[in-house]
C-alpha cells in the first residue's frame, strides 16, 4: 500500500520561503506513469493545484501560472521523495498543503493518493 | 482556466435518502472529470474518474454521470459515513481546477 509522508514547518514568516518534503513509500518518484503534485486548500481559495514533477525520459516540471514565478518542485531519487519550495510567502499563502500522486486512471491522470496535509500559517 | 461551479453549496438529507450533487464547467471538459470525498481533518479521496467510473474500493451506491459541461454525482442511499464534502475536479485543461465543494450534512 503506497503512502505519502509529509514533513516541514507549520509556520513561515512573511517574505520567507516555505519548504516541504513528501516521502514516498510503496511507489517510486521515478516511475513512468506517475506524477508528483502539490495541492493546497484554504477557505478562501478552496483546493488549488500548484504544480507537479514527473519522469518521462527526463524530469518534467509544470506549475500553475498563479505561483510560477516563485515555486519549485523537485524530486530526490536517492531518498525517493519530492519537495516544494514556495518563495516570498504572504498571508494569502496560508493553507493546508498536500502532496499528491497523479496516476493513470481510464483516459487520464487523476489524484489518487494524498498525504495527510500540512497546515502552513504565514505570520510574523 | 476552467471554472467548476458546484451546487448546492450545502445539502441536508437523512440516511437512506438519495443525494444528487451537481458540477458545472465554464467550458467543455469532455468526460475528464473526477469527484472526491473529503471528511473533516482528512485529505480528499478519489471516488469517480472520467465522469462515471468508480475508483477502486468505492461502493456501488456512488455513481457519476455527465459530459461536456454538466456532471452529476449520485449517492443512491446515504450511509452515515457518506456525510462529507464532495468536490469535482477537471483534468481537461491546465491548470487542473476544482469546484468549491458541496457539503452533505445530516438533516
């Protein structure tokens, strides 16, 4: 049974960088046919997809336009995990952050495995 | 980006009743739509993919229908564990987007 285990701070100061890690067990970050995503959820914005990374002959990174200038999602094959870095945090970035696996179901990829979530609060 | 509008925002029903939840897309997403269930303090769980296919382990009382811009999630006979928030999500266009959710509460 695959699992995603999140780690990282729950409190970030304004203008600083959020760093979260998602450790994968029961699957591989390098597996063809899986993508590794970050999704956040807040009362004001609901569920919001932030970006993903996946391996397809080389590593591919895709990001939401809303955060594209300040986000990085990177794999770590030696530890079988992936990470989120989000720079220049503001109060609008306060949310629960989830790491999520995208896998092939039927005609496309859907979010079928979720981490437990990390509540990140941006406050001085 | 594709905007998904769910209705109603809140649905109050009793166990044993039938629930019908709606998701409308601002443009066609073909059948590339999923439904998720989320309970308090938990992450979403995939219920339905490609508009009408149940994910592994999802009971047969959950069914999805629709294509293009109008989609429906139906729970044929509510069990106590079904009271939760349900969200739709499209994978037709980038960025992937979610509806704002329908809260299914006990009447």
